[in-house]
C-alpha cells in the first residue's frame, strides 16, 4: 500500500520541518503533497517525492486537504499540518495496525502537545474502547474531571477512497478535522478505529491558530449541524467545548448563554452539566476578583 502525505499550508516557517518528518519515515512514504493556500514561494526539502499543488489563496485548511487527496496517487492518506511533525516510526506503526483490517477504518495515535513555554502534554488521556462509536469517544463527557477522547489531524492515516466517498467540507473554517471524523463515523457505523498508544506526532500550539478565534456561537451552530441526531453528544459538546470558547472571552454572560443553549438544544449528561456549572462558577469568582 502506497501512502501519500497531504500537508495543507499557509506558508508557515515550520513547513520544511513537517515535510522532513514525512520524508524521514522508517517505512518510506510514496509522496508528499504540499497543498499551498498561498501564492508565496515555499522553501522545501529537495526530494523527488515532494510536489506542490496550489489552492486559494484563502481557501482554508479543508480545501487544501481535499485538493491534496484528489491529487494523490497513493492508496492511503496521511494528514500532517504544516506546523506539526511526525515521529520517524509513525507510518510503520500505523500501517502495521491496518494491514489485517477489513472494512472502513482510520488509524490514529496519541500526540505530544507542545507549548511555546516548553511544556508538553501527551493526549488523549484514555483510549477508545473496543467497538465504541468515534463520536461518543470524542464528545461524550465521562466524568466532570476527565477530558475527551482526542483525535488530532496530524495523527491520521486512512484509505484514500474513504475521503473521496466522504470528502472534507471545504466551506468549514473551524472544527474541520472533527467534522470529517464525525461525518465518516455517521456514514460508517462499522468504522474501525485503530489507535496506537504510542505518541507518533507532535502538535505545536501556534500563535494565531484558527481554534483560538472560534466564537461560541459558531461552535454551537456547528454542533447543531453535525450532532443533531445525537442529543447527548450535542449537549455534552456545547457544555464543554463550546463553553471553552466562551470562557476564553472571559465573559460569564457568554458562558451562561452557551450552557443554556446546550440544555435547550441537546440532552447533556450529568458529568457535562456539573462541569459547566463548576467552570462558570470559577469564571464568576475570577471576574469578581479583578
């Protein structure tokens, strides 16, 4: 099976690092497609496997991903964001997991989340359960103190045909990778999620990232569109992840409105409700202390 790496980019200086990490795999990749959402010249490692396709400018990450997937000549796709990098054994480990798998599948791993201050956190904190729906893994709140299952874009490998059947939504500007995962899980109830517990990618928190600019109202609208048939997950998502965007604004009022939306439009579980109450109370005390 030949693997094509797709790297959407806006021309960040970390791009060359990402490309090198794909080229230096212990199991060689077939090609690296750099989907450039910019008209600027790119500085890339010299290798016959690297080619550039142009999108945009300003088309967005999903347009870059899908353009790269359409151009790919490999059987498998590996996604890599331009400011992230792969561990040298990523392709070897995940393709080994997939070798004996039949039916629709995606392969993923844990990821090292690296902050500008040098701090590092390995996520997710808990594995997906055998047979667990991917949407429940990503969005259901298991307990007030636990996080969610985390599937980061740069960890993903999957059959190219899967992304041709269920394409990335090129109109979305945020929640892009989880939107695709949600759509794939909805289209394929028998989806197999292959998960390596070894961290095989590094995710760098980059200034100006899209996730830092998401408004809670936009996040709620996304949830109502993609999780409408899953009221528990819809409620849990709004009371945790959408609430997090409201909290970043430092607005207690925005947090309260977000929580009310979660209860109004979904049926959140007790853990999500307790979490939302605690997070809003904490923000209220912090606001009063200023």
